C-alpha cells in the first residue's frame, strides 16, 4: 500500500473518531427539539413541518453515527492486514458519514431558524437571520478548510 493511502487512512481514522462524538451530540440536540415540539399542545402547518424537519435531522445524525460506529473498527486494523482495495471502500463510506452529518446540520439549523415563528413574527425573523448567519459562516469556514486541506 502506498504512503498516500496510509496517510489518508490515518486522517480518516481521526476524523471518524471525532465525528462519532459530534454526531451523537447533534442527534441529542435534534431529539430534544423533537421532544419539545411533541410536548407542545398546538397544531399547525409550521409546527408539523418543524416536527418533520427535526425528525429528519435526528435520523440523519443517527444514520451517520451508526455507520461511523460500524466502519471505525475496520479502519483501526493494521495497514499490513488490509487489502489495498479496502482503503478506497473505507474512504467512500467516510464520505457518506460526513455528508449525512452535514445534511443533518443544515436541516437542524433551518428548523431552529424557523422555530422562532412559533412564538412571533419578530422572534422568527431574528432566529431565521441568526440561522442564516450561522450557515453562511459555516460554509465560509468549510471552503477555507477545504482549501487548506487540498494545499497540504
């Protein structure tokens, strides 16, 4: 196995170890929002939409976290034991974990941004603006990180 694959595999091991914790925490946050919406007595289109969004975010986080937990032990095998074809398979699966967690973050932030509209229009505008700023900052940081990782 060449040195680049081994370096990438070591990076992905570290990334998956971190994402396991992050995905679990985000799933707990999404589930608490889901429980909040379920405990509220009212009915309405916005509330129903937020309920679906929170459930979707929770499922995305759970999917990514469970997949991460399943592939992590295989990634910790010694590089001398691995078949060279396994490394690209692990890398592909790690992408699926990352994308499911990123999609979950976007759904969760969007639903948090819309959650304020359950209270009032003014609060809704404030939370939606804060969520939009969060997403813009997050995307900018991801673009910078991508540039740094590609340069290295």
